[in-house]
C-alpha cells in the first residue's frame, strides 16, 4: 500500500499531526519490533496500533478486557472506513462465525477480542490461519500481579510469543510503575522490547485535597462555582453513590448515580445522558468512566480515597481531555485510610498481595498528606523527573508552614489518657472543645480536667491535627475497638515533655487561595 502514516492519520482520523511519541511508536511497530507504550488515558494510544494495522499487510488482533467498549471502538473505526470487528459473548454464534470467516478470508484489518474468548474453544487454533501481522495488548498492566488490576486470564497471553514468535507485539497501558512495566515485558516474553513512556503530566488539571469533614457541603459550594460544567464524583461504594446523589438532588442539583449494580439499560442511559450533556453531575463508583470518551469533563471529585495512585490518576485523567483547565478534588480523612486498610485486611487475598495493596495505599496516603507540590509526588510515582513546582495544586497555592504543636499534642494525648483510651475521633474533639452533648455527659467526661482545654481550636482544626498526630506516629488507633485512640511510647514522651511535635498549620477552606483565573 502506498499510503504513509501521516496520510493515514489524516485520512482515517482527520488529524494533521502526531502527538509526542506516536510517530516513533508507529515506526517501531511498522519495522516489526515489539514495544511497550505507556501513555496516560486520553493520550492517544489507539492510533499507535490502528495506523500500523491499517497500513501493514494482514490482520491486527487487539486484545482488550473491556468488552463493553469494543463495540464503540469498532464502530468508530468503521465510520472512518476501516474494516474492523470484535468477537465477544455479546454476539450470537452466527455473528461470531461470520466474524471468524471475515478474519479467515482477509477481509478484516483489526479484530478486537477479549482474552477469555481468545483462549476458549478453538479460536487460538484459527489464529494460525488468519495471517496475523500484529498483536496489540491493551490494558496490558492486567497481566501483572504487581499492577492494580491483575486479571488471571491475561496470563495466557504469554502463549502469543510462544506460538507466534515472528509476529510483533505492542503492549499498551495507561498505568504501570517501574516494577509493573518490567513484569509486563517478562510475562509477555518481550524483554527486549523498546519502552515508550509519554509524559504523564496533565498541567491543565488542578490538584486539590480537602479535609473530609462536611464533604456534601463542600461539594455543593464547589458545584455552584462549576455550574453548568460536567463532572464526576467518585464514591467508594454503590450505596455511597446513591446517598450522595440523594442529598445533592435534595439541594436542587441535577445529579444521577451510576454503579455496576444497576440494570444495563439504566447504565447505558445514564452514560448517554452524560455524553450528550443532558446530565452534568454523575455520582459513580469506579465502574463509571472506563473508556468514556468525553472531552469536556471539567472536574472530578473523589468523595473517598482511592486505593492506589494508578487508579486515582486514571480517574482524575477523565477530566480535561480537551486540554482546557479542569479541577480535581480529593476529600481525605484518616477514616478513609482505615476503611481501606480494613478492606484489605478482610479480603481473601494472599498475605503477599495484601502487603502490596497496603504499600500502594500508603503511596496514596502520602499524596493526600503531602506538604510539597502534589504534582511532583504524582509524577515521581510514575518515575517522571520533575524539576519545578507546578503552581496548579493546592500546596503550591497555599505553601504549608510547620509550627511547634507540642502543646496541642499534649492536650489531645491527655484527653486520650483521661478517658482510659476509650474514645474515638468525634468524642475526643467534643471533650477537648468542651461540648456538653449527650454522649459527653453520659460518661461524665465533662468532669475531666481536659474538658474544654482545646476550645480555642475549631472542630475541623482538631480533626486535622489529630490526623497528623496519628500519621506522625505519636498516637495509635485500634481498628478493632471502635477506632478508639491509644497511647504508645512516643505519646508518653510527648506527654512528659521529652519530645517535641511539629505539625503543618491548618488553613481553613475560606482562607485557602483558590485558583488564579
Ligand atoms: P487512550 O487510548 O490513550 O486513552 P485514545 O487513543 O482513545 O486515548 O485517544 C484519545 C483521543 O485523542 C481520541 O479522541 C483520539 O482521536 C485523539 N487523538 C489521538 N491521536 C491524536 C492526534 N495525533 N491528534 C489529535 N487527536 C488525537
Ligand atoms: Zn504543585
């Protein structure tokens, strides 16, 4: 065929120029070499295999776990005049036979298939007759148990290089740290492959972390500022999406919830409404957004802490794909860490896997608690060197200052000591602030010498400082005793004046510098 890659980009996709790395990747694949492509969501991974597929002889087999998206991707290709098809369980067996026939007679340039389908029946045998000239493995981090979305059926893909050593493989992913990357290459059997890492920086996304108290209130304020703009609120649980939606609706916002427990008609309806701008606010679990190609999502809020940085990054990456300024907010409280830790502890994962999940959670926590530029933390997670602060995160806009908080720590710790280590966050704050509420009075806590010693600080300040005390290890928490606080040897050093404590000064929301427009 006489068409070159620039012409293909123009003719089939309507674009004039390649984005950084795309041309090099396409050249590598065209030359018949294996490669691994790391590009953020929305970065433009698809053309990296679609253009070689169009130009080269033979069939490109695209392996993807996301059955729900295959149809859209294939339709988009067909609209642009590319012969493409998909094979998955949503097709009748007659339809599947027809696709197999098209592949056999060489009518197809691209065939999308899920790994479980590829290795069921005798599909894999048929591959030999199909003149396959390229394998593209999308979401390739799913092959690694070091990644955050390991899918055992992906492991079978190691058979590709064994049976088709001469067919090049392009593995693609939006999320993989260094260990995962190396493992992807090893599992697929392409250790020598060239790796392309596009920049993960999305400077148009503002990064913000807000204290988790009064989230609904804060969200309402946020939504009023973002009136008429589309966005997504991610919640941990299905139930959470429903309650958050209900309170927003009650406050007059048009919001809809979305989670995997909804009937599929309802799900596609909500999704369509969002894509068509009929609904601006979606409250969803992480089930929402996989492959949703909506360029004008202006904000993403995390109501709860995500389980790892990779997921977090993918989720905020759904905002601002068009490159225009977009805002991201993560709500964070110490309870979120505890909930996540509990989920890991109670899961049926192996001990080694639990350790990995905890380590990943810890990185997420470091991001949330950062007192240096958050973008630096995010990008260094993806091993990208950064030599300057971004100016577009809440830390850059509101530089943190530390102060001697030994007295604050002593007040909190003596509150814990006086209540015989039986109280959790809410009660401790009530005691320190001297609130005479029912629970406090019931236990006679208003008679304690510590009662009211912290009335000079607001509740939200106490919550923030107590979280910091927990994080800095000068007190403990017993998950199995209703999350009551406990003293440890470091607590005693602080209480007896043998150890100083520094904390990061709390900046109330109203005093935080908002984005400079
Ligand atoms: P990914 O798979 O990396 O998440 P896609 O391949 O879906 O991203 O591409 C994201 C968007 O960018 C798509 O709308 C795609 O058409 C567009 N795109 C890809 N390459 C280019 C390019 N060279 N110029 C302009 N837009 C592009
Ligand atoms: Zn910054």
